[in-house]
C-alpha cells in the first residue's frame, strides 16, 4: 500500500499538483486498504506530494488509520470537525495549493470545508490520475475478479431452479441476492436487474411486481464482490420455448458479443471493440435499438475506466479488464443483452465468464 501512495504522489507531482484529497471509496481503498462510510461525519485523506499522508477522521475510527501509517487528525461528535480540518490544512500547508480531488465522489460538504480552511486552494479534478493507476490489474486483483465471477455464476445456477411462472420480478431478484450472499459474495456488485417481457426493453429497469408469464424473455444482470473486486454478468432466461422475434435477436446479440471479445487485444483502441460489436447489430438492422456503449471497465467498481465506447481512443494494454455487453431493445416486446467479463492478455484477451450464452429455458410444470 505504501508503494501505491508513493506512485499516486509521483503522478500528482508530474501533473503539477501539490496534493491529493481522497474520499472514502475505491481510490482510498486501492491506495491504502482503508474503508470508511460516507456519512454526515466527513472523512478525507490528504496526500501531499512531498510529505507523509494524513487523514481527518472521527475519533472512533482512528485505529484504522494509525495502522496504515497516516498522520491522523481526529474529532469527536461533540467537538465537530471544523477545528481539526483547520489544523490539518494548516499543518499540510494547503493554502493556495493545487489540490487534486475526485470530481465523481467528493461532495459539496468536503469541497466547502477545504475551500474554507485552505484559503485560495484550487480544487482540480484528478479522476484520470486514479484511473491510470487502477486500470491495469495485478495478478492478485485478477485472481479476486476470477473468484467474483465464479461466485456469481454458482449463485445464478443455484437460483435458476427456484424460478417459475407467476413469480414476480422483485421476488426473483430477492432470491438471486440471497443466493449471491449465501454462496461467497461479500457484497453485491449492484442491485440485480431481473426484468421480463416489455420491461426487458429498458436496459436499466428495476425489478417490479410484474409476474413472469409464459413466453417471457427475462434480462438478468447481476454480479458479486469478492475481496473488494466485482464481477458483472448478463444472461437471458426464457419461460417456455424461445420464440420470435427475440430468438433471432438473441442470436444477433451473441454474435455481436463474440465479435467484441474477439476484437479486444493489446494495441487496439477501446472504441474498436465497440465498433466490432456494433457492426454486427447494425448490419442486422437493429443499430438504433443498441442504445448504450458496448462495455465499461471492472475492478473495485462495477463501472470504471476503460469505457468501451465510440470516441474512446485509449489503447488497450494487458491487465485491463472490462465488460462486453451488446444489447438490442424492442419497445413493447422486450430486450436481449449478453454480458461477459474480459481481461486483455499479452496476445489477445481472455474471457473470465464461463456460463453458456444460449437462453436458460424454464419450462412450465
């Protein structure tokens, strides 16, 4: 962890920053191993490029920070946090500093505190710096992700026999959550999507009270967290014999998924993976019904760089991990999405997910 803090400081200095401010979340966990909740009690790690890191934290959380080698500034609920933030900012000489912050995570609360107690500080988005550090996974990180995939796939297979016509989307999602948590997931990568029939035409639909019906195609999007790292899969469940028009759409999406995975390799631009998958769907006449990017990075977060989307010219390198998840969505009918997790290797890409891509058919009793 000390090496990661040093790497982070070196990158910050190379970009003309004087320090970094980290919120509770994946970047703080990645660089320090520390986990905190975001709440009404602000927690901020302050990492100068030329001095040891410090942490402002409630007093009852101090033992976490001291074990990580941080200088710790603590406050109690009775005292409040104003004085200790003033002390930390003065000690670290943050007045007039160029301070890199997590634009996607820092709240107005913490931003205002820093601006008040470090007069003249300039808050500069540094999300790309953290992405540069985290995009290429180590062997240990990849092992955690393989485990997260295995846990998610095992839970799915144990869950399938519980499904039946008449069960609501919400109940099915609850049973999938239970299967994940009781079979090795430390947490959910996100709340699962289990949406059938016309609801499947909404890529990010929420499970509701609609009961499964004969003929439904159900989009199932789920994932597990293991050792802090996530998996993210999508497969199709069908109640009864698969039928048109989605049986044909499914075949197109499977081919698009395969094309996207085949295109991933070192030296390839992220947008080229998107283009390979999208070309299959467009050629089949469904380009307008593929309404989202082909994929997103995976790691400590379910959505992180690299993003597999047109316009992203980032060159893929070994160790980058992301999803390939083309989809076609027909309003009023339903949708089909097939999502796999891949890692770029020195000679191409490896698909971490192993479940079949054919529909999982639930026949009525």
